[in-house]
């Protein structure tokens, strides 16, 4: 619409100072492109976020024989590793991870623990002088011909000193024998270990990090041989596994991969049940019932039984063993292949586990696959333990135990479902999309927590998700900055691990999906990233670039603010000014002036009290003159004629704008928290209708501190609310309203919530 200069003079607004304000306090850093912060694209990783045409990754294949000693709680093992050097580099040595050495009595993980007397507890006191004799005992490292290989152990790492360098495209095969004592997980902690059940004198073993594992060698880190201190998890190459596990004859074993000797170790009834489970996609089928498990745990049979598993293209191997296990399974149908969802749990997990575990596994596979890719492995297993939640390819260990009488709280129920979703979801991140956990915890935990939130909401409407929605991260974001780290911080140096590595990145991804990109663009781009890096090793910039490249949205400002800074969101309505269109009509203009005059006059307290006053002039007609009857608010004929001449010069568009008689609002926004975000407004108009306005974050591009913007409506505005749907994680809503609105404090909301929902209580127990 091209308006003539006539209309310009009609709009008597004071918006000319906006351009001046935007030239002050200029700061372009918020929207500066991420060049210095991320790696330069190359032949291995493209500027679009995809693997480059010379991308490579090394592989490690394992053949293992493992024996579990149920009397001594000890594992003995031997392995043959076949290492494939697919890199273009010549390798003088190989690095092996010895994660069990974190539990050695001289481990750095004990030495670096901090805290004063107020942080003391039983575990921390024991860790001052640990008495558990943990750590790997390496008994042999040999070449395939039996000759001894030179090696050096440095804390949680072992260097294999190769007889001669391993050239590009060559393989090297060698053997390692070892043993170690299994830790009591409930007493001294750990991602794996055993739980002892005193009432029936049995053990439940959840075993991981149990073998010397190859480190990753890649194009960005070289050897990823940072020491394992406990927080930063595991970075591992893909490979094929052939694993034989010898356990007591009456034990049931769950493990990564497919059981290839089922006919040798399962009875005919169990085999029939397993086959029935492969065709049951509605309800789980019991392979070992609770009654059978209870009978099994009462007697101890002599001897060992070997369970044989094979797994292709996995980055790790985990397993669990106990004579207490109930075992159920059901099939999950996918376009590409069927998957067997299974659960292994003792009677102490019921009734929760038989009702929810396997169905939750099945639901997780369906939901995650929708947002990424079809689950590529043959099985997905959930194993019940107390407290722990930990993940490995095709198998995970999950907490959530009812009380001894079989009742449970709402918190226990949803906590169990949530941890199963989360740990099964880790099959996608990082077991398949294989990021560097030792360096970037958020790349698996944060992305997985985000998909966990989507999966929980698809499990049940109103599911009480702990993380995901923007408002749930507010308290962390507005906290003491001395106790907050940027997301892009090494795993071992993070403050507030859960909020930083799980909550904040999950929230950021949800904000991208719901607010910045929209669901359609985000879901497409996220699926592109997932499929590009399936069975590969992505870095943060590969995610950043993929989401931008597949959506056409510049997100550098978002990554910079949410991932590289500790800024928070606090955008306030600094001021609101109201204007009307001045159409130069002398009749209506003077009527407006009359109304304004009368409003002020009638509000004056003295005038209100003088309404009944009998004045001197009103009692003396001789004092009347021209001004007694003069109406200053009535337009003259000359003024009306001038207006009519002016109207005749306006075009149709200008006449329409005047007819609409728009209401104008100049709003000044202040960025208090420092984190730039879209401005989202809900205008309540005089007729109680709503006008929703969403302005992209780029409004802050030339001034990220103070900006002004004009809004026009046909009707006047009663109320303005900033961030009405709580989608930006704004930390202070007291400045989000015009006119000012007082909201209940967080403390009041907390009391209100807990009076109605004490989630840790167990009403089921009371009713029983």
C-alpha cells in the first residue's frame, strides 16, 4: 500500500525516537555467526552438518568368554579384539579403556572428591579410605601367536605398544585376560554391580564396563583417552560381538544381542513361550513366570551353564544375571523389522513391572522411531534394579520398586515408567547416534531427555514429566551464575549436572520445536540429523548445522545463547503508550477534547464537592456575556469546510485507515536476562477477543537491550501479556503484563500444589 504524504501528517505519533534508540548501545554478539566456536568444515564433516566424502570410523570386534563366580562375586574373562584401522593415519599404539579402575583403591575418583563436614555421609567417609579391592587385574596381553605384547597401564587407560605401526586399512588382533571383584552397588554405588537379597540369600547382577574396551580414534580428537573420573561416560567404536557367559545353572541371563544357543539352555516350554511372544503385539508373554522364579530362587543348583550371545554393529555390551528373574516379552512391529521387547525382574518388582515394563519398552521404540528411524536391533531389554538407571545397546537397568506389600506411590509409578523410557531411549542416543559422552554429556542425555518428554506425553495425557516444558527450567536459569555452567562444558566440569546436561538442552530442543522452528520444520530437520549420523560419531556442530541446513533457519543466535552462555530469559514490558489516529475531523476532535476535559473536571475532588454550590454568577443574569454561552468544543463552519477539502485529496486506502479509526500502541521491551528470544504477545481487546502476535528473535539484531515497536488495532486494548503460553522460559513474569498484574509467588504455588497432590504419598497403601 502506497500512502500519500497527506496521511503521514495525520498520524500524530511520537515514534521518531525509535530509530535513535536503536543506534545506542549496539551489540551484535548475540547474532554473530558461530565461526570461532565450532570446527571448520572439511572432508570428514561438511558445512551442511553431514558426514563428509572422506568420513571414516575405526571398528573393534570382540570375541569373549566370561565367567561369573556367584560365591565370590567375581568376574573372570578373556577376549580377542580385532581392531580395524579405517583412518588415513598410521597408528603407533592403541588405547584401551579400563573403566573398572575407577574403583581401584588408589583411584583419582576418590582423591578429587570435595566437600566439608556438612557433606559427609556413610559412602563419602568410606571413600576416604576405600576398603573395596576394585579395579581390573590384567593377567595376560598377547598377540595372536601367543607372544607377549608390551603394554602400559595409566589409571583408567591402557596403551598397547604395537610391535610395528598399524597402517591405514590394516587390522590388528590381540588377546587380553583379566578378572575383577564385583562391587555392591547399593553400598558403594556404581553404574553396574550386584544387589544382595538377604531374605532369600540371592544376588541380582547388572554387569557393564566389565571388559577392557577400545577407545575411539577419530578426525576431531585423535584418541579419546581422557581418564574416566566417573561423570563423563563412555566413547566407544562400533563392532561385532561374540560373547559366551558362564553363570550358575539356575540363573537367567539377559544381554546385548541375540541368544544363539536358546535350544541348549531353555526347556521346551520356555522355547514355546518365546516363540509365542514373537507373535504377540498386544500383551507380553511370560517365558519365566513369577511362580517359577520364586521356586527357582529357593534352591541353588551346582554347575555352570553357558549363554551365548551375538550382536552386530554395536558400540558396547552389557548383561544381567540372577536366579530371581521373571522374564516376559512381546513383539513390536516396524516397517523394516520386528523387535522383541523384553523385561527381566525379580518378584520385588511386581506388580508394577509385569504391568508396565515391557509395554513401556514397546511404546518407547514406537515413539522414538517416529522421530528418528526404525529401531535396527533385534531386541530391547529392560532389567529391574533398585535405584539405578543405566543404558547399553539393547539392554538397560532401571529402578522403580514397589513397597514390600505391593503398593506404590504415584511418584514411584511414573518414575519407573520415565526411567524405562529414558534408558531404552538411549539406544538411539548414544548407542546408535554415537556421540562423545566423555566430552559432551548433553549430546546424549539432553537429546534423549527431550525425546523422553515427547514419548511420555504420547504415553498418557498430562504425564507428569520432570523436564521438557520451558517453565520447568526457570528456577535453574535464574539461579546463581557461579553455580551454572554453559551447556558446552566438558562433562567433568559441569555445575548442577542434571539441570545442565539433561534439563536445559532438553528444554532448548523443545523450545526449538514448539516456538522457534515449529513442529513440521523441526521434526524433519531432527530426523535428517538422526539418519545422517546413525551408526556414526557426531559432534555438536554436526547437530547445529544439520538443523539449520534442513530448515533454512539461522539458529546461530540460539546456539550461542542457550549452549555457549549462562544468560537467562527475562524480557519485560518496560512501557506502553497509547495513541489514536488524528483524522483532522474538527467535530470528532473537539468532542474528544470535551470528553477529556469533562473526565478531568469530574474527577477533581473539589469539583465533586462543589456540585451543589450556589454561585454568584448563576444568581445574577447581568453578569452573562458572549462566553457564557460559547462552546469551545463545537467545530466552526470554517473548520468543517477545511476538513472536507482535505478529505477530498485522500485516496481510498487512506480513507479506509481513517474509517477504521485504529488504536496505536507503542511498546518498549527491555531484555533484562540477556538471552534474546522471540517476543510473543497476547492482546486482549475491548470486546474480550484476543490478538496473538509472535515476533521472531531477529527483532533484537541491532539492539539486544531495548527496543520499541508499534502495534495497531481496530479496537482498544484492555490487557497485554508477554509469553502467554510459558514457551520461552521467562524467569520473571512480574514484568510481563500491562496493566501490571500480580501473580502468586512460586512459594504460594508450591503450597497450593502440595495441598492437593502429595506425589510422594502412597494412598494405595492406605486403601489396602
